């Protein structure tokens, strides 16, 4: 789940995106301050908009909002007070983690792409990467599916030139780190960092 709030740009509305997948057709259902956005086919709730959210909680963020237990509790109280029966399923695990490139091979359909097997702690992800400096044995920053990049882009499961890719290996510029080099290439981390740990911490 991703949460967005920008009072100056959008208004006093909290936007909750429950799935990163693009839905072809949606329908909405409004109860009080809450609008449920549903997949028209499955009727699954894919997003929730809570209008006048400053009545329920104060948020200083502009753009992506950090997901915390306190925020989730306040969202659930807002849903209850508007007679919305919906239980949030929340993943608090970090979305930007230290990964270890176990192996890589040339992409079968693209000269500049590599197909990497990246250990992120609890499992190994296949990630297609075009960085010229990616090599096996490196520790790197992995943006997992569901991560929101500083640019606002949401990381999704994808297929690049016919090969599945789950996540992204990040450069310093993509992470909006200060003094990021202009040269292309992913950020290589110190070997002492623990695989699967949160990069942001």
C-alpha cells in the first residue's frame, strides 16, 4: 500500500493506493468522507480516498507519506467513523533494501540489458538491469515492487523485452541522494551491509 498527500496541490485528501497494478476500468462508492475505488470486474477495492483528512490526522508530508502503524490506526478510525467496512492489509517491510547480486547473464533479446538474480534476504528476485557497472558479487540498493521512487514512479512487476523483472537496482541519482554522480550506473554499497536490511535506515 502506498499513501500520498499534498494539501497544496491536490487538496485535503489522503490517497491510498492498495495495488500498484493498473486497472482498466474502475467504479467508485462514496460514504461520507470516504470514496472506495474498485476494479469494475472483480469489485476489489484498489484505492481509497479520504476527503478532509485533516479532521482525522495532521500530515506534514507533500507527496509520498511514510507508512506507520499510527497512520494506519488513524485511517482505520476514519473508515469506521464513515461506516466503511474495510480491513486494511498493510506490509510494513522496507521497500528499499540492500541486495546482493548472486549472478547475472546477458539478456537474450537486448545487448545492453543483464538479467540479475538478486538476494534480498527473504528471497531472490530476478531483476533486469541496464546499468553498465552491474556485476555479480556486488551489494546494491533494490527498490522492491511497491516502492515509490523520489520521482514519484511506482515500482511494479514488469516484463522487459520478454523477460520478467521484479524490482529495480538503483543509482544514486534515482534515489535523489545528495552529490550523486552524473555518470550512469547503479550505486555500489559497502560489503559490510546486511543483505535484506533497509537502505533508508
